[in-house]
C-alpha cells in the first residue's frame, strides 16, 4: 500500500513537472522569440563551433546569416528577475530596459559566410546586459 502511494506521488510530480515546462498561453510571442534566440541555460557557452551550431539550431541562419546574437547562460528565473530592476532607457529611446550581470556568449558571423552555411566566432564572458521587458517578461536583447 505504501509503495503504491509513493508511485502515485512520483507520477503526480512527473506530470506536474511536464505541465510546468509547457509554455504558458499567457506568454507573449515576443517572449517566446526572446527565449529561442537568446536563452541557453544548460551550457556555459563556448567557442565558434558552439555559436555556429546554436545559430543553425535556433533558426537564425536563413534566409540570411544573423550578424550578431547573444546567448545568455542563466536559468530563466534569473533572466526574468532583470525585469524587476529599475527601468533605464533603451537604444530606441523607450524606458522599458533593465540591466543585470549574466554569463553570456556573443556570436558574430565571420566574413565571407553565406546562408545557410553561416559560420560564427564566439566570445564567452560575464558582463552587464540590457534587456527590454513587457509585462515583466524579457522581449528584446538590447545590449
């Protein structure tokens, strides 16, 4: 009897985990795009191979090579918490940007790369980042 309760509890926890992992219907399309383009919490970043593979995997090499992209190597809770910091001015003049310090990898396309065979160079480091937020969700990497 006790073993059945433990199994039932484990099944319930597994289902809860799957439910929590699903994108919420309340999440904006811009937030989902931000996650796809900029968030990689399961990696420490890396070298040119990392950037080249991730840019292809995240669909940023067609119809043209995206020239620059930054991947953030923090869990989504840390990234979302930036949206609760003091508002600062974004590059476009709006006042919905926020700053924080994050582990990142900057990827820059190499000269001569053409779509779909884009190649990138990488720089991994910890630095200040600026993120635009809407409704307490990150929606744009501003710098």
